[in-house]
C-alpha cells in the first residue's frame, strides 16, 4: 500500500504541474489575443478579416483550454481525496 501511495502522490504532483503549465499557456493565449485585438506586437495581420480570423482561432483555443483546465482541476480534487484516504489507511495500518 505504501508503494501505491507513493505512486499516487507522484501522479498527483504531475497533475498539479500540468495544471500550472496549462494555466500559464492560457494566460499566454489570452495575452496574444488581447495584443492582436489591440493591434500590438507579433506578425501583423494582412487585414481586418485576417485579424478577426486569428482572434477567433485564439478564442477557440482559449475556450478549449479553459474546459481542459476545469476538467483537470476537478480530477485533481477527486484524486487528492483518494490519495488522502489511502494515506489515512496506511497510517492506520502502521499504528
């Protein structure tokens, strides 16, 4: 059970790192979209239609990433609960 607990804790740590990475990517996408909408930085759009298309593509990526982050966050909460229950079981066996 201790091996399983160690594996679960490692998985939980990985999930948290992944969540942090996804949140960082989300912030970058939002910054890119905002810059594009403000006509700042990056490769300029060929015209307004091109800028609108690029903005819509970023919005779609942002929406997808927000859904993935919400799902991962929910999974982390559930997995952390399972890990905690196993930790309690291991602690009781060690008594």
